[in-house]
């Protein structure tokens, strides 16, 4: 039986290229999405179970918000209640017995993120899943990384991230994708480091915030002029004289410590390593700054791993996942780009600290085990804290942040 027997309105979608390498690890996953997640059951899912698998109904309970979810079992140390009741020996009992057709929507689609632009569906992925992160960070597609493949849709979603803001609705699909592709090219540019690419994106997003999107053609023409190497250096030099980088680092870390922190074992392991190698930003900023300088010197001296390709891919997958600059949660492009910059810096600093803590080159597994909990924290949290952090910033503070990004 086809799931829900619903006719598909869209039979194909555009999928980000690197996802062609993704395949679920199932029982071999180091951080299964069947644990510590609330598995929501949509109304149509529940009706389907009543008709086709009534024995499952007893495994479903109210979620307290008028909806339903799978029951959770297991350790009280897990703040969200433990494992999904369907998890058995690392595998889903539902899938083993009935196949993918019986999975709840959230399980069927994760880690993919579906976004609808006019009548076209675009599929990207977030980094909360270890395997989607691995294929993203270690992809060798280079310039093809942010291109799209046409793929069939085997199941319809009830909801998509739909772009409905007034300043977006006036643009055609072609114009919106032109903006996205322009930002992808900025992130892909091999002449710029990942840090410099973040700064370029911040500058462009500021100009988009200050101008109506009808002016996009003129902004697009000016992108490479206003974000070339000399202009980035000018922004850096202009503000470096009056910038206390120690204070800036502490302010950035204050947000990141809050963002990374979570009462879960893997989150806390990364956080504890960061604290041990840097120090407590709340009580000893001098020690934190001295430790950071030492870590940075080792990182830049050639003694540490060359993670430039990994960091570039980290930025590319962030831009792709958010579909910058049209994400449905952020009417302001700069706030969205600030979120990307903060997540990028949190992951980079965590990698630097883990390298220093371990005292050896990082393996692919080390990198995944460091970055994935941080990325998952951002995904679970949502974007509100970062949004609050940046919403009141004036342009002077924004340029200071760009300077800080170029200096970390």
C-alpha cells in the first residue's frame, strides 16, 4: 500500500548534489536520531496506523500541545525522555516489520530539509546527523557541491518551509535562485578562506538588509567589488585599531557556550574539552585569551591539521541548508547570516580545542564527533538565541563582528 494513498503534487525535487552520497547508517549510527528526539506523529500518520497497524496506537501518546508523539523509554538522565519506544538493538521496529511506508513523517524525511520556492521543492540537509555531516564535510565535489540533482519524490510532505515574505513574493523563482546561487558562489570561492567567506557573506547580507530586493541586480553587480580581498582587509584594519579582540572573543564565546551547552553526554563532552583548553569565559577572560592565542598559534603554525577544505565545506553546507537568504524564519538576512557565522565559529573553535586537547592530528572520526554535537545543538535549539544576540546590533557592531571573524 502506498503511504496514505495520497497523490503527489510534485513528483520531482531539486536535491543538493552532495546528498547523493548519503545513506542512513541504521544500527551503526554513533548518534541515532531515535534517541533524545521527540518523534511527532502527524494527524494523517495516526489515522494511517489506526487503519493499517492498530497495534502501534498503544505506543502513541499526547505531546501536551494538542498533538501526538511516540512514547519514549529509558534513562532518566536524558532530558527529552530517552529512546523512542520503537528503537530495538539500534533499529526501528516499525521499519523492520512494515518497511519505510509506516515511518512517521519526521523519521522518513530526516535529515533532509525540504523547502518550497514557488511551486518547486528543494532538498538540503542539516548537520545534526553524523552521516549527513560526514558526506558534507568530506565531499570532494568542490564546485559541484552546491549544484542540484533532479530526484523523484516518493512521499508528500504536509508542510514545507515556504517563503512568503512580502519582499520575496515579488521575485520570480529564477530571481530567487539567482540570489541563492550568488551566495553559494561566494562560499565556494577557492581564493578566499572559510573565515573570509563568512565575512563576505556578512557584508552582502547587510546590504540586502538595507535595500529592497528590487535592487538585487545592482547589489549583485557590486558584490565582488565590495567584498574583494582589499575591501575585507580595509574593514579589518579600520576597526582593528579600536577593537579589543579579547573582549570580542569573550562576547562571542559567551553566546557559543550557551548554544553548545545541553544536558546530554556528547554535548557536554565537547563543552568540557572547550572549557579545559580555553578556560571559563565568565571568570577569567585573561586566561581564556592567553590559551586561545596559544591554540591559534599551534593551529596556524603548520603543526595542526590542514582543515581548510573541511571548513569550506562546513560553510557551504550551512549556506545550502538555510537556503540563504530566504529562510522562512528570518525576515532579516543579516540575522540569518549571523546564525551561520556563529555556528561556523562554534564548530571551528571546538575543533581547535579538541586538537589541542588530544595532542595529535584529528582523524575523520574525531572531526565528526566534535562538530556533530555542536551542529545538533544548533538544530535542536533553533535560532532564537542567536537572533536575540544580533537583532539590536548597529552597523558599527556588525563591522566589528566581521573584523572579529577575520581575526579568529
